[in-house]
C-alpha cells in the first residue's frame, strides 16, 4: 500500500481550490484538515473533501493526523505561518512566492532545516513535462549556447480581481497592497516564468535593471513593468509584463522564448497545457531541421497533482522537494532586485543583502 502524506490546507481561497483537486488526485496524498479564517469559505469544502475544518491555525498544527501543510494565504503571512508549521514538525508546501523578503525566506528555510521537515514552493516547472523536455534539449547542446531570453505577458485583469481574485471566492484587498502582496504582476504572475526559465536553462541572474509604474489600476502595486536581466553566462533577458493591457495578448506567442546560437525554444506560458515549440538548425533523428515543431515530452503539463505528488514523495523519502526553498528564494531575489531597481532607477547586482 502506498504511504500517504496527510495535508492540512491553510487558506482555502482561490488557488487552494486547484491544489485541493491536485491532492485528491495524488496517489500519495490526502486531505486531513481544512483551515480558513472564514467559516463561510470552508462550508462547501467540508462536504466535498470529507475533512474536518477549523478557523484556528493552531488546531491544524496540533493535529497529529496532519503530516504537512499547504499554505495559500496572503503573501505577507507566508513566513510566520511556515515557520510555525515547521516548528510543529509539519512539512511545508508554500504557495508562491515563498515569502515577501529574503530575510523571511532565510528564516523559513532555516526553520524547516532545523526541524528536519521538507520545504517546497508551488511552482510548476520542476514537475512539468514540457519544461523538463526543454531542459534536456538545452543540456544536449543541440541548440548551442544560450544568448537571450524574452518574457512577454500582457494580461487584462478585471477590476474585480483586486478584491476577489478571478473567482470572487474570497473578498479581500490584500492583492492591491504593496506591503501585503509585495508587488503586482511580477511577483504574482511572472515569478512562475522566472522559475521556469531558471530551471530550464540552469542560468542565474547577475544584474537587473527595471522600470515599473501603475497606469490604469487603482492599486499600490505595479500594473506594468519592464526588466532587463544579465545572466551568469553573459546572456541577456528582457521582461515586459502588464496586468492592464486592454485587449490582452492578441496575436502574441505564448510563454518565454530562449534564443540560442543554433535555434530557439518557445516555452508554454505558465498554467497553459501545451508542449514547448522548438526550431533547430541541426535536428536529431526523428526531427526536422529548420522547421518549427512541438517538442515531445513525457509526463503531464501544468499539473497541481504533479506538484503534490513530487512534494509528498520528498516528505516520505526525506529528500529535497522538486521546487525547494532555495529555488523559491532565488526567484524572489530576482523579483526583489527588479523592484529595488525600479525604485532607485539604477541597475542592481545580485546577490542582494537579506
């Protein structure tokens, strides 16, 4: 019989609904308890997942039937909840971002290490079939050296998003607060793509320059940002993202592009279930040179089930989570460097001081 990791879900709003489905589908995990500060939010889930509910965090952390917690609360609460969970001996799967400051990320990583529990962050790439296939292709050398990476995400978030997300399941204003969310589209959305590119390429960012502003949204966080990146192999990166692009991304290719000396890869945008696309100057057997084609992959794409199963396996085996605390910290550092640059109007060199 497969060993099971029993999850306490802390924060049962919008993204938790998708993760709960992933837990329900996972072969090595199950829902043990549900927690939210709003009893109304818990009402429909109690019956759906046949799990006890509570509005008190300590009830989850003191429950011996809970092996791990999945934390999907406002960004500024991640560190305190995660540290407390680790101290209670619970494995911690943190919804992205890992925290809102590097000092908090370090404290969470240390707490999990000190209490011998696993720490994971809810990014897709490390368990995503298209991302793994792209990573293998780049490592093969067929595409040559990486020259540049381009991220373009033009979305048009409705006004209701800032008080209720996309589903309106929970009414709250934390997304609009710079103190609580730490930022807008970069930390909320593009951080997924930053994690994907870091995982696929194996490159680390050395320098960041950014400009950001809020043009068409009554919030404190940015709704438009442009970022230039310099990677440790000399490659360049550019990010253009907006959550207020009226008309969204009409006619625009999907996710990040990786330009190499002998070809390029177009990755799926985070959350989109499709293969990567590749153009190769010299193609291996079974592929065609000089032609855009789908990159075959094994496994599944953009799977919350994959995130849960990978993390649960790490908890059961005592190994690193597929996307671990250091991965989450590395993404956060790039995001915070961009925000620091946008405020100072100067380039920022990594590593940052925690």
